[in-house]
C-alpha cells in the first residue's frame, strides 16, 4: 500500500483552529483519502485522530489494517507511513494532536495506534459528540479562551483513548503497562515536589533506577524529560485558568516544581512557543493556515452533512 507519490484525495472544507488544536471537517473526494510519509523528527509531528461520521473507514499503519465504523475513531501516528480510505463523499473529522500533548498524558500511547485495543463505547460516543460540537459551535468564531479549551480537549482525548479495553487483546506487557501507569500517577501527584528525582521515583515504586529508565525508553524519552513536560503542561493549565493573573507566574512555576523562574520561562517558551504571560490572553491571533480546498458549495455541503449526522 506504500505509495510515496500519493499525498491526498481529501477536500478540507473547514479547518478550525482553537489555540494549538487543529480540527478538520473533510470530505473524501476519491476512495483513497490520505497517504503520508514518515517524518524525520517528533519535535514537530503529531498524532491524527480520524473519525468517519457517515461511512466506514479503512486504515493501515505499521503492518496493522482494519475498519472503523461511522461514529468511531482510529488513532494514527504521523511518525510512520499511514493510509486511510473511505467512499467518495464520506464526511470525516480529523483532529491533529501534537505528540507532546498525548505523550505527557497517556501511558504507552503508541500501543493504541491502529486500534490495537477495543474502544470504550460510552467514552467514544462522548468524544465524538464533543468534537462534532466543537466543529459546529466554533466554526466561525473562537471561544473566549481558546488555549484553555484546547487543553481540556486534549485531556479528554487522552482519557477516552486510555479507557480502551486492553483486556480484549492478549498483551504480555500488561504488568509492565500497569507499572508504568502507577509511576505516571506517582509523578503526577508529586509534580510540586522540587526535589523529585528519578532515584526518588524508583525508590518509591520499589524498582531499580535502571529499570525505571527502561520503562521510559518505551516512549523514546527520559524520566527527566517526561517530568518537565508534565510540569509545563500543568503550568499551562494553571495559567489559562487564571487569565486575570491572580496568581503570579513565579508562584505557578514553584507550584509545578520548578526551582528557578527564569529556567521555567525559557522552558515554557521553548515548549509552547509563547511566553507564559501570553498563555493568559483570552484571545489569540488567528493561526495562519492553508486555504481550504473545494468550492463554496462543497463547504456548505460539509456543514450541512455535519449537522445531519448529529
């Protein structure tokens, strides 16, 4: 199925930017709707959550193939070549999620690529309704605090994916998975501890330091990098939840475990590509993006079809 010459057979009739979130309402122009190459660096890559709204969708990635029914989803990784296809005229929702947003929230995120586990039907329904509602309500005007909403959407996506039924597949790494999850939870509860170190984490979970390092190698990261991302994400959530600045940036930095405010500001700016103070703005400038393909009639079709599937 790998064909580097084929890039897309997809008409993006509505692209919705909410902070760092990008949600496409798209219509398949031909049967093959997407085919992409592996990207070189995870620093600028993303995962793709694809939701067929009115037709089943076929996908392939990493040697796995399958079918997703209308109203369900499949998570694909831009780090590897993938394809998905549907009947011409099928309506799709596609959410692009920066890799750092999921890797800091979800244990072993790559285990969920290509629907390896059974989806949780209730959480899937809530997730699809949420994204469809976002596409309808904020198609033409952004919310008053777009970055805060983006953070909540990413968190809910991670919650829905994390609720997939791993027991539906025999997984020899179950014990390792549960240990990773316990360690992730421990780090999350102790982010404010400025003296939290890999050695302290290992000792608290009764494992060796080398084994702790191996657990994080599963996600191509280190313990220290993971903790920093989690701290920055927590700081981001605190900043966007306090647009009037009742809590100072320095106080937030210390709350999430940074010892030095200057180091926090530099790390935050490098990670989110904005200064901490800018995260508090209730509105952000429009994000430049490519002009949607398709005619005005096609865009009206996509909007009408989205309403019809609700």
